[in-house]
């Protein structure tokens, strides 16, 4: 994997990227990596890049969207009587 150094970046751009990273629960580096992956991933890796670039909230929303309409077989809970010793 390669690395990139960006010089002479506008302070407002860096600040806004840092704020976006904080909102998404990522470091500035992870936020910028996700942006680059979403923007420039090869078409064969497009789906993988989009998934890797998701924030936690976006990933949950994506999973909910995928599962929408799928019925899950959830077994009923079994309640066990618990006896407590007398004090």
C-alpha cells in the first residue's frame, strides 16, 4: 500500500475534514482514506471500498436495509425460576 503527503492544505479544509471524522467516529486519516476509497476505487473493488468507507451508523443502516422484509425465526425465551435464600 502506498502513502501520500498533502502539503499546503487550506486550514478550513483540514478543520472541516477533522470535524467530519469526529462525527463519523474516525481519525482524520481514516476519514480521508474512506473519502479517497469511495472516490477512486477500481470498479471491481467499488463495493468493497464503499463498505469499508462506511461509518458505524451507515453500516448498521445498510444491514437493516438488507434485512428489511426478511423474517427471522426467533425462539421464545425460556424463563427459569430463581430461588433466593432468605435473609
